[in-house]
C-alpha cells in the first residue's frame, strides 16, 4: 500500500457521514493481510510469565488491565450506540479524548502535553501505554508475529479466529468507530490506542484481526474511535 493511499485512508473521518459509512467498510478490509506497514517484527521469548486476577494481568513484569476501559466521558461511544457493547468490549475513544487533552490535539501535535507516563482517562495509578510499552508487551509473549494468538480471548472472535489467551490478556474484537458517525468490524478487529504521536494528526496504535496470529502496529488518524487498555504506572 502506498503512502498516498495510507494518508487518504487516514483522512476519511473528515468526509461527510454517508460517504464515511460507505468507504469505512472498504477501508477496514484493506487490513486483511497479517502484517502492517510498520510491523516491528517482535522477537525474543516470553519474559516473566503471567499471573491473573479478576481485573488485572501481569505480563513481562508489567501489570495491565485485563479488560478494555469502559469509562463514560464526553466523546466516547459504545459500538453501535448499544450499552450492551460497552459492557462487553469497553467504550471507544478518539485519541484526544483517551489522552484527556483538548479536541484540537486530534489535528495538531500536542507532544508537549504528553506525560511519561501519560494518565489520560485511566484511573489514578494507571496510564495509556506508550508505543514502546505495546512493543514490550508483544516481545514479552514471544514477538509480534504470534502475539495476536497468545493475547486474543479464547472466545468471541469471528469465524474460528479465537486466540489461546495464554497470558489472560483476553483481547476482544471491539471494532472501531468514526468521530463523524458510524462503526465497523466488531467481532473481526480489535484496535487500541497508544500515547505516542507519529505526527500532528496521527498516533500509533495496535490492531488484531480474527484470522491473523500477529499484533499489528500502525499510525492512525487520531479522530478514529478505538479501545483503550490501561497499564499500571
């Protein structure tokens, strides 16, 4: 996929709503290869093992929330505007909302306002994982090429695309949304934000697809609505 095509896709949420709904299906279908433009490749071997409680999971010595965040803040949405989907998948957030920054940060760089770590809308003592922390998670479970299988929930993914959930991370396919309206890909894709910008209107994220074994890294338009998974400070 060319850079021109990539940037056109990132601009889609700025188009009129009806056009978004038509094109959105096409956009997500472009992610059906099991590697992303910016896949880091991963590597290494499982580090530190895992231990589970009802709400947290420890992987590679770091404590993650076991479920997607479901904090109701202005600008967040349930997939399909159904509360039952929030209960199952957590809420969907644009990047600025997830980061607890002004909405203008979806279109301009706000690097100077991003803490290390950056709490965002996570509870006290937790933060939005950075791009590097997502990579560390992938490496702790054996590398990005197989991390999807190991981190995905053992149920809930379309067409037999469930994972083995070896570490209790229980990633579910919550799909994505568009700030202008519309939703896509529940059951097939899970998308998660990082706290790391790539440039003014894009930030790094991760996605998992039902028939892929890997975790993919990509820089997304900040106006997309993705899931959030918090990491303990």
